[in-house]
C-alpha cells in the first residue's frame, strides 16, 4: 500500500460555507494534509483571517473568496477565477447551509410546519440545495475536465437519513400546537443532498466521484438537559466533537477512497442504526 494514500499534496479543494463551524474544520483538515483550501463564504474578514492562519500553520496556498452561492453568476465567475489561479480544481465540498433562528410572535411558533414562512422555505433551500446544485454544476464541470478527474463531497446529515425526533425539543410549558420543532427545511435539504449525490455519482462516473457525508450533531455547549436527551438516542452515548469528521473527509477526498462513488456515509455515533 502506498504510504501517501491519504495525501492531498497539490490538490485544490473548494469548500463552501468555509467560515462555519464544520467548514473551518474541513479547511484545516485539507491544509493539514497538504491541500490548498479555497474558502468560500460571505464574511470577508473572517475568511481572510482563516486563509492567513492556514497558510502560516501549514505552509499551503489557501485563498478566500466572498461568493454568494445562490447567485449562478458569482459561482460561475469564481470557478473561472479559481481555475485561473491554480490551473485546476480537484475537489468540491458542498458544506454551506442556513441555520435560521426562528422568531416567535406572541401567538405563533414559526418553526412549526403549519406556521413556517414560505420566504424562509425559499431562503433555506436556495442556500442549502440550490447553492449545492450550482456549485456542482460549475465546479463539477471544471473537475470533469481535470485530466485526473476530481471529487465532490456533499455534507448531508443524519437527519437526511432519519426524521428528526421532535420529542427532543418538547417544552412542558407549551401547548401541543406551540411545541418547538426542528424546522422542515433542514430535513428536506439534507435528504435532497443525498439525491443530488446519487445523480452526480452517475453523471461523470469515469471522471468525478461524488459521495455524501451524513454527520450527527456536534457538542457546542448545548444545554445539559438537551444533551442528556440526545445522548440517549445515540449508541455511543455522546455527540461529536467538531474535529471528529476530519478523518473521513480526508479519506473521501484522497486516493484512499478512489473506488468509492455514490456512497452515503452516516457518521453519527450509531444514531441511525436505532
């Protein structure tokens, strides 16, 4: 077996939502294995600082771009810019997603399906699903022209495989019709990304591999009572740390998984087994 099977040396990896919690972890993993992360998000200052830090820490050629992935014009232009800078693109990580805060009025819980605003539905799907499609369309075409082909990873979720357990969010002080819930768009988007993965996996199969990673929840200092309820639904009896998805990301991006295509990979402590 080749010792450099997991190496990303010389690989150019576009990461959407790079300024987010997992996006930062993805970028760090890519850089630590010698790849050049191309950081896409909307926060210019945060992205620039992140690129500077990665370059100083790992000696790579990371770069950041402010790109609205819901704009096909911006995605198309950025794809040209990246190819112009590096001469190629080797991989795309579709990681971007909205994380909307549901605002309640005095009479309605807007996270509930019957109250969920249509404009929020459109906004969430535009980023999480349409944005992934646009990136696959343009960066994916660039990958398909690469002599060595390329890789697309769609970041789905365990809730792309199972329904959210709304009992986790139950508030004993709220009436039945006012109970907080996981909003509908999250499940729809993460399930849609699995469908997109399967489509792309058979679209450029001899040149572009496409797989989906379905992470479970990450422990980011959530309330202890909520954590206890979640842990009871996970065989490993805990949520993930933010850096625990880095290994599988490198596996999927590198030659160590070069015969893996169209795979839907749950990494959730066993939650979807139950």
